[in-house]
């Protein structure tokens, strides 16, 4: 017999109480584990979705009108240009995942039906890099290679408007002998309305050799956007437009959702800790006589404290195991509920079977047990044997 | 002659709110090694208080207590635990067994605290000594009152104490069983253990060598049963009045 078997037997003796305490711990750990895994899952998913926004930062030539961003987003011509040196400088900044050069130009063509002049926006791009930025791009037909000539991709919206099909050749304008080799599937954004050609071709057609209008940047880690854009600002010639106009709002929402989540976690912890301490203290009170007897037969306060602590750790460990299991099993339920409450809920699954998190939840429940058991253990170790025995008799 | 228990001018005052309760008023108490002493007295006279002070379960308000030559006054709790472990075996009226532990495990329990090496045959010896050789694996709920008290006595014996302090050990037992428990005490006493037994039962108390009478926290009488039973080798105790 040792302290552990003694603790186990003591717990089995008070089955009802033990069960309730274990249940209390289990619920606390379930909540904690769910919230924590939601928190980490939320962050991960959010990061992933932000990643799929593609471009995080745009570099445009300095001196552009402040509306450069909207100009770029919606099409238009920027009168100044960036160079390969700028691209090199941007690429060498820490934290940049991808920096791809673009030349955006526009030409006017008369609409066949209405006879009005309509601006057409053409992007010269490096196809592989852009596809990395926009992994959702799918094409009917095929993508071009960067060194092909006289080839063009068009957005779905543009294709429909102009009655373009794969294989057709643009009838007029500066690209009049370009073959449309692919039509992008609908993306729901401006890409649907644009022409895309290899960067070198755009530079050739518009006579802008070596010139760029934009460098589109994707950062490795979203939290680095600020830092990277500050670094980019330091490059002369460059004006930085971050996507924080859009993303900042989302990030703020996500941030407040997270602090809400954390608050709930902390409150849940405090409540469960007090619940556990209370239950343990009650059981200590009930057992003063038993502790008194133990002192009478040679137990020191430390011995009794150890026993109470062993019982507590036992309870919390079992509770932690049950709670973690329950959280994993019930995670989908909880996830559905939480998602309905969060702004900008990610599409993917937020609760993941993260072994570190499981380890943490278990370690945490034991630490919780130690903390919650310490006070009752201290109280029980301080009971004078005489008081304890009398207390029990009366 | 120096005794194994030497208590001088013991005072124990309890405070209950503003009221002071004098459980022990200036008690001198002397027990020689190997003696069998009983204490009687009406309810509330301070018998339990005295026994608890003697067993270092409770510290006296004032007075001195030497156990086996060690002055216990002012000792820290950690030292008192040691004194208790090495010298004293306690037996209570309510047995105070752990209901989840078998008789054997209950007897073994003090070893867990004293960290003495656990020798299975030692536990067997004790079980035999208290007459429970065939009851070792029974839970307290499967034992009779007398058997439960035997387990408690076995538990008091396992650490080889010098003194057994028993507080109304037969208070919950019928007269036949009580007599059997007393026989066990006498047998242990013959093996050299010092016995101090508090009891309500005058018949049993008279079977001790000395019988002290407590009243209102004071020792008001000491009868030397040895004289009656023909033994004269025990000095008559000075009685504080
Ligand atoms: N912890 C305590 N607090 C207050 N009064 C106590 C306490 N312990 C004992 N007493 C009082 O001290 C007196 C002696 O009690 P006790 O030694 O238990 O008597 P006995 O065992 O002879 O019946 C009683 O009046 C009792 O009420
Ligand atoms: Mg009493």
C-alpha cells in the first residue's frame, strides 16, 4: 500500500462525490479544450483564408495619386513606373513570401454593339507566380508560358461580354493578333473583366520594356504585414498600399472575437477552479475525523496533505482525460455553435486533433488539480488531531 | 524512579467564545514503564483531554510532559509527530477504521506514515496477537464491534509503541466483548507495554494496577489495585488534590 493506492481507495469509497468532482473537472476541461482548439483553429483558418486573398501588399510608383490602390484594383493607367531594381529590393525584404512584377495598361476599343469607347485593362504577369498568389484560378483551355508570344487569357465576364471563346483571335486593338488560349473560370472579382498576357508581351506591346506598374506581394505570415510594409516604404520610388483597408477590419473583428474567446476561457477556468476547490474542501471537512485519526496513528500534516493532493491529482487527471475525450467527440457540435457566433467564421474545420493541445489540456488539468488541491491539503494538514477528532464526534 | 510518562501541573483550558473551559486544572500524572493504569471519572471531567495531552495529540495550556525521557513542551508539530509515532499507540471508542481498507490494510496504515519497512510477517504477527489471523482480508463492515476494536488495537501496535493510550475502548461494546478486549490489554501489558485506559466501566477499571479518578479536571483519587490484588511492588502514587 502507498499513498496512491490509499488515495484511489478513498476516492472509490466516496463514489458519488468522486463522480461529481470528476464530472466537474471533465466539463471544465471540455470547455477549456474546445475553446483552446477553437482558438488555435480559428487563427489557423483565418490565416489560411487571408492567404487565399492572394495579394497582401501592393507596391506602386511613388507620387501616384493616393487612389493608386483603387486604380490598380479597378483598372487604370499609372503614369510612373517601377523597375527590376525595385523588384529586387522588395524581394530581399524579410518576411516576404512572394513578390511578383506586373505591368498594367489599358487600351480603348469601340464596343461592337453600342459603338461606345470601352476601356480594356491588360495585365502583364508572370503566370506561375500569379497562380501561386491566386491558387483558385482555373482555366478553360490552358495557361500560357511566360516566354510565349501572342497568347492571352481573359476573364469569364469579359469573354461573355465580347463573345470570346478559346482559340478566337482578338479582332482589333493593340492585341489584334493575339490568340485567346484560355478563359479563366469565374472568380467573382475584377479578374473576371481583365486581359492577361505574359509580362514580356505586355511590355513589348505597350513599348514599356523593363517597366512595371505594380509589385504584388504576399507575406509569409499575416502578422508580418505591418512590418513588411514599413520595410517596403523605405525603398525610394515605392509607395505601399496594404490590403489593410479590407483586412484590417477582418483582423480587428477576429482579434475581438479572440479576446472574447480568451475571456470566456479564463472565466471558465476560474469558475471550475473554485468549483473544484469547494468540492475538495467539503470533502476535507467531512473527513476531519479521519484525518485526526490518521494523525493519532502517526501521520504528519505533510502526510495528510500528500494524500489529499494525490486524490486531487487523481480526480483532475481522470477528469482531464474524460474532458479531452468529450471535447474531441463533441467538437463538431461546439464548432457549429461557435461558428454561428463568430464574425468571419472560417469555412474549414476549426477544431483539430492537435497532440500538443491534448498534452496541454491534460497537463493543465493536473496543474489545476495541484493548485486546487493545495489549499484543501494545507487546511487538512493544519488540522489539530484533537480538534479533528472532536469535530468528527460532535 | 523516573516514569515513562511524567506530567507535571498540566493545565488545559479551552476557549469557547468568551467562556473559558478548564478541562484540566493542574494535573500531575506519573506512569512507570510497564504499568497498567486506568482512569475513570464522570463525563466531562477531562479524561479525553488528559489522554490527548498525554498522547501529544493536543498541547497543554501549561505544564510539562516528559514521554520516555523527552520533554514535549514547546516541541514543533513535526517533532511531536515523531514522538507520537515512536512512543504512542492510540485506541478510540469509535475505532476509526478506514472502511475501504481490509483489517490487514488498516493495521498496515501507520507504516505508510512511519515509513518503517513493511514486513509482511510483522503484520501477520500483529494480526495473530490481536486474535484476527483469519480475519485479515475482511473489511470493517464485515467485522463485529469487538473485532473492529481488535483491528484498531493491532493498528496501534504495528509501530511498536511503548505506551497504549485507549479512550473508552469498550464504550461501544457489550460486556462480554469488553472483557475480552481487556484481557487483550492485559496480555499486551504482560509483554511489557505500558497501558493507560480511560473507561466508564468500574469493573474493568479495577482490573488495572492503578486506577485514577478524575473530577472537574483534577485527579481526586488513586487506588492502587496492586495492593488489593496482592502485588506490592508498585509504589503508591502521590495524588494531587
Ligand atoms: N475542543 C474543545 N473545545 C471546547 N471545550 C472542550 C473541548 N474539548 C473538551 N472540552 C471541554 O472540556 C471538558 C472536558 O472534556 P473531555 O476531556 O472530553 O471530558 P471526558 O472525556 O471526561 O468526558 C468538557 O467540559 C468539554 O466540554
Ligand atoms: Mg471523553
